[in-house]
């Protein structure tokens, strides 16, 4: 384990790296050619020579060698790197990295390595990356070392630390060094205590396991310090975990908000419970699918803006269908909420089946544009761009809706009709038209929600089904007729749901939330932010 | 039947006692420290401009709305703020709404049967049939409201006037100690208003009555003590002549 | 007194209808058992099974109608009570399999052996006795209805709020029953039943008896429902449906009325579900799907809400259409079902029975005019 061989190799490697281009330097072609010649011991020398050459190609060549991908082409003795591509190997010249056609394995001769050589290569490559000119590579190497706690790298680390200028990388390297110190039995208690202090400040999952290991393998003062450090990290991590849960909750809440906000309009202002609301969401998602499909076949360069194109289209499609529904079905059922519920349920079945007939019943692929894929780290928080954009989008939709209701004449008419229909009618507001537009608006927003949900949910004819109960719960919980209540309700339910999940599991968590809302409605039948007074009755 | 919540020994001789009642909706005070006394056997008219709190006062007395503060005591010992509509109705407070509401899918006789004082519990009603006494009482009331020929007609098929009469019959059947009447003459002709005043006076012989009304000529025809509400509080009380001479009342009604 | 209670709500039409239900329930199984195979008048076993199934659906529809048609509570979760009754029966039937399961475990049903259960979960005890299962079939749905109704009615949750809560209830149960660790067969539910009360569930005689029992139960339900609806309680109940707050101001404790019919109706649905399971041979969580409950509401709407005959007729019409269409034109069925919801609510709010009454009274008026 603690053999001295790799260390010697390493030290020589590093020393020569510092003197890059100096005494050991030879031309790359010779160095590479040497790799392929002789027995394992000659090969080891050649590896060291290459690693110490300071050549930029050294790392990829050595990695290929370790992975068994370095070959010599039988026909012309060219040293190549071969990557599996189907049943052939795609070749690139080892020295230049340029593509060199392809070949079957029979035409090549693999440069063989054994386990000991692999160890040598790994150490050599590790030190290469610690000294790499790219800061990112150096940082990654230090982080990787922290996780591996490879005691053989200690010497290399010390050298790299001495040469490092970047404070952040320097810190990361000293943390890695501390972690290695803690796992090295030879370290003195004083060194270990110092290391514990350093690791403890890092306060993440990896440092926790370092300290836990240290606590279990040591005694006395060191054990106590490590245990205390681990406890402190656990607390910090607990706080981060809570923050992560809040974020997941907000993320779920924003989805709920998107799905519920359209319902909040149709149910909250018109008293119409639209069981086909989820299907409007589904139509929005399918609009996105169609837009992407057209873009894929006729204008692939527009793929990154496909969602931006889909948004207005989804709004128009779902909105228009909403208006159609209001004019042909719902307007005959005003004042009969239970019948409206049944008729719109029937409608939802028809819409689902229609989509199934057109697009098939299987899931449809909706892709994420590049700016919505990937994640980033905020402290210990993992945040995916897709979720972040959905949160932002839901807030934008919410704000736009509030503005629309407060600042436009349609909003004014809508509020007037909600508050006093006969009076609004007497003042010359065409109430049927306002009804149709209100319903269209609610449906259109559901369509927008569909565009967002196409990014995180399966686009299938059943997409909408899952949302109607949740949306209704959000609207009722927040208080019917109060859009801010819907916002708070959605976020609260989202966060509560995510906090319950670890304890109760996803399914039981959902059941608990349903029970909670049922009990909540008992206490406050009109929701969190009820409008009080006679007008409600 | 569950005994109503009797909270204390009789403390007042008044049939209905409101003291310091406040109800607010989102900061707006529909009732503001309202106090009111109605004596047994009395008929009281309550007037006031729109939004004065008349309907809210009725809601508080019948248990539909809970007051934020204040005491509401019925018959000297029942704390109405702790009871719900059904309890309060059972105690003997009847309410007639502005719009006549009869059960449209029930016959006239069944409407009266439902209103008839007595059996209210669901498990007793499963096996109960109208007793001879109850049938006699129904016949009496049908005679009073002159609806014997229509007794098997559905509520939905009655004319507006017949519905009014049926509702009066239902109030008689309910036989409350105190009757709250909400704007009984809204939308009525002068003759109908006159008749209604007569009927109310007739009912007042055996029941206490509180009438909420806009119509001054109707209130005058009743000729009873008047309470003027304004912004949720009592503004003035006395005979109609007295209160209409009160400069504050004049200001509220006519503006400056 | 009880006989008077039972007869008070029935008019001539209803009596005839109950006799018709009983006649079907007696003649079909008898023809199957007594007439030789091949006779034109013999009902084949699959017809018995189908009619038996429809009769159970009709009982469920009647239960829905009691709360919706007569009390105005639009329940979107009644299939949950139906399924709970079915699960209780399923548990009894599973225990009857004994050692004949694939794994031959005398105590544990196959799915438990498969999932690695070591012993029977506590709530499975007792289900080896039919009487115990029979009590649970009534008790479990009733208690759930009691709990839900107690909370909901007391705090005056009404209208669409109540509807959505009932839907949420069945949705929550759907999710719960999908879980393997519920100990009720998870996704696959329970099937491969062998015996009921010692008779093979596959045999024609058992089929005939089950069909007859379903008809008998429906007839009994019709009598009970008629008695409840026709009593003074029933008058108060419909008054609550039409003008709830007016009833409160008359001094009625509306909650008690609602709770009683809700629980009664849940028990009826549970019994119907229990009869349904041995006839179809399987019970699984999909019975809790919200769509099932709302379909039961449709049967009532098609037949005529607020009537006793309507839901039975509606259940037969819609399910006959479903059996036919899902076989002949499967992709059309959901369109037809969806359209039916819309058409019935828009054009036929009183259902087939309402239409019949309307036509009847019109022709009577015409006849009266002709006489005059």
C-alpha cells in the first residue's frame, strides 16, 4: 500500500516538471515510441520520461495507455489511440491527436500494461493535473484527491501547494492535504488536530465522511476533535438539506402555481369548476411537442428558442379551445356548478381521447433547449436550470396576470362582472363576452403551464389528469378568488409536500397532504386568505 | 333533542338583548358596538340606510354570523353567540327572508309539516308519521292562510303571492317566540303593504317581532317603536315621529 | 311499524319495477340451471355473469343517487366504498384459497409469499370467516364515510368543494392501494379466487346464485331507499337538498341528515362491491380510479337523478353500451362516454326517467284535452 516506488517516480516526475523543457526533455515522437518498446520495466521508465516531458499531449496519451486504448498500427507502426465505435475502432494519432481513420482490432497491436504500471500512470497523471496550466483542471484534481485521500499523492500535493498562486485552489489543495494527513497513521496528533480544523471548515458531505473516519480510527484529543467537527458539519449539512428541500418545494410549488393559476381565474372569479383544466395543460404540452417537431425537421437552428415560440402558440390554442368550450357548453350551465363539473369531465375524456387518436397513447419526446439543461451548485444546493427557469416563468406569469387584472380594461370588466353581474351588465359591459374571455384567459394560462410542464413531465394524453385535484386544492387552500392566496397556497403546499417526503415517502406524503387539506378546509372552509363579507355568500 | 346551551340564570327581562356587538369584515365594521333590547311581546321596527348593519344584525341573532365581540342573549339566559342556526331556531327564533323561500319540490302541506314546531331529529323522523295533533294543526294553518285547496300542490307551482302566504303559514307552524322579518314589503304594491302590516300586527298578538324595513310608510302603518341604525351602531330610538325629528337621523337620511 | 316504514315510500311503478328486478334475478339463473344446454331459453353463463355485474353496478348507482339525487351531495368517490367492500370480500376469498395457491402456503396468500412476508398482517386476521368479512364489508366503507362526512358536513363543506374532497379521497386510496407494503396485493390486487362459502367461484351454480343474490340485494336496496326517501326524514332530506340554509333556520341539524344517507349509501356501495368481486374474479387498485366514481354518477344522470328507478336503468344502459362499444369500437368508447356526460347535463338533466315522465304527462294532457 505504502510502497515507495510510485513516490520516487512521482518526485522525479515533479522535479522534472518544474524544470520542464530541461535535461530530460526529448522529442515527443521518441518518447511515445519508447512507450511501445521493450518489457514492463523499460515501459515504466518511458512513462516517467513522458510524464516529465511537460508535453501537453502527455496526459491524454498516458490516460489512453492506462485504459488499454493505445495501439500500434501493424501496417505503418504508427502509435494511435483507438476508441470503440461500433465493431471498429476510431483512431487518432497519439502524437498530434488528429483523426486517423478507423481499423479493426486485428490490424492493431495493443500496448500492454499491468496493474503496477497502471498505478504508476495514475500517479503520474494525477500529478500532471495538479500542475496543469488550467486552473479548472488543478481544482478538479485537488477535489478528486480530497475524495480519494490517496496518501501516495502527499508529496505531489506539497510541491503543487508550494507552486500554487490561486487562493481558492490553494485552499482546496490544503484541504486535500489535511484529509490525507488524517488517513495517514504516521501523522502526529498535532498535525491531525490542525487537519481536523481545516477539514471541518469545509463542511460538506465529503468532509463529514473524512472526519467520521478519523473519529473512528483515532483516540483521545484527536477523536474528540473529529467527533465535534463531524457534529458541527452534520448541523451545517442539515441546514443545507433543509434549504435544498425548500428549493425542491418552491420548485414543486411553482409547478402547482402554474397549473392552479388558470383554475384560480375560472373557479375563483366565475365559480366554474373546469375538470378539463388539466387537459388544457396537456394541450399546451402537445403544442410544444408539435413546435419542436416542426423545428427539428425544418429549422434545427431554432431549437433553442422552441419553447419561446411554443408559449404564445400554446396560449392561443388552449385559450381558443377554452372560449369554444365556454360558448358551446359552459354558458348553458351557469348556476349549476355540479352539472358544469360533470360536463367538463366528459369534455376532458373527449379531449384525451382526441389527443390519443392523433398522437398515439405513448409518451412524446419534448427536448430541453441548451439553456434549460444542466445544473449549478449554490453552496451545497443543487439547482437545475430547468427547474430554475420554471420557477422564474411561473412568477412572470403570475405577475403578468396581476398586471392584466389591475391595469387593463378586460381586468376591470372581469372584476366588475365578478362582483356584481347585473350591475356590470346594466352599465353596458357585455357580460357574455367577458365570461368567454375570462374562461379563455384561464385556459390560455393552463396552456402556458403545459409548455413548462412538458419539460418535467411525460407528455402523454394523461398529463393533465394528475393536476386537477392538486390545482383545486391549491386554489381552495389559498382562498377562492384571491390570486395572492393561490401563490402562497401553491408554494406552501409544494414545500410541505417536499418536507413530508423524506419521512413518509412520496405516496404517503401526498396522501398526508390531501388529508391535511381536507382537515384544513374543515377549519377554514374559505381558505387561507378568505374574502369575508356578504358578497361571498 | 339536545338541550340548548343555557349559559347562565336569567339576567334580563328582555326577550332579546344585544350589548356591545361588533362584527368586522376585513377591517370594515359592519356592526360597531351595537346594543339593543327587545321586550317580550314587543314589535320593533329597525330602519337605517343601506349598509347600516341591519342584515348583519339579523345574521348575528340567528347564528349565521359570529360577532367578534359583545353579548347576544335570548330570553334572558341563552347565549346566542355560542349556538348555531339550528339551536337558535329550536330556541324559538324564526326568520323570514326578503325573498320568499319555500321548498319547491314539496307540497304546500309538506312545507308546513317541515316547519311545524316539534320533531327535528333525523333518527326520529325516519319512523315518524304525522300525529293526529300535528294533522289538526296543519289543517288549522291551511285554513288561516286559505290554502286548503292547494295543499297538495308543489311549492314550485305557486304564484308569488301564494308563496308569501305559504311562508307566513310556515312561520305560524314554526311558532317562534321571536320573529325576525327582513324587508317584508320590498317590491309590494300599496295595498299589499297594507295587508302585510295587518298580518304582522296579527302575529304580534302572540309573538314578539323585529322588522327590518326601508319603507317609511310601512313603518308608520305598524306604529311601533323604531330603532335607527347607522354605520353599525344605534343612532336613535323612539317613536317614528321622535326619531324623524332627530337632526342626526335627518342628516343620515338626507345627507348634508 | 317496520313494515309500514318499508311500504310507505313505494308507489305502484316502483313495486312493479322491484318485481321485474327479482324476476330477472330468478328466471335467468333458473333457466341456466334447469334448461338443457342448447335450449333457446337458456341463459348462458356469460350472460349471468354480465347481468350479475350490471346488477352490482345498479346497486352502486342507487347508492350514488341517494346522496346526489336526494341530498344534493355530488359524490365523486363512491367507487372507493365499492372497492373497499370488494377488497374485504377479496381478502375473504384469498383466505379460502388455502394451500391451493402457487406457493402452497396454508396461511399466506401468494402475493405475500412473493413479497417475503413472514406472517399475516394484523388486519388480515378474521377474514377466514365469512361472517367476519360480511361485517367488515359493511363496516369499513361506513366508517370511512362516517369519518369523512363527520368532518365535511360539520364544517359545512358543500357543493364542488365536497365533490373534489371525495375525489381526493378516492385518489388518495388509489395511491395507497398501489403500494405493496399496504399488504393488499399492491398493483396486481387479488385474483385467482377458488371458493366462496365452499362452492367453486367458477361453477355455473355459483354464478347463478351470485346473479340471484345481486338481484335480491338490489331489490332490498330499492325497498330501503324507497322507505328512507318516502319517510318524513326523506322529506326533510330533499328539503336540505333544495334549500339547506332555510332548513337550518327552521331548526334542523342538517349534518345528521346528510351523514345518515352518506353512511347508508357507502354501506350499500360496499355490499355491491363485495358481490361484484367474486363475479369478475379480481379486485385491484384501479377500482379506486376517480374515473370510476364519476362514471357511476353518469349512470345516475343518464337514468334520472332523484328517482329510484332511474339509476338502475342508467347503470344498465351505460354499461350495456360500454360492453358493446369497448368490444366493437374501442377507440370510440371514450368519445361516446365523454359526449354522454355533456349531452345528459345539457339536454337531459332529468335523465331517461325524467324524459319518460315528461312525455307521459304531455300525452296525458293531450288525451285530457281530446276528451274535453
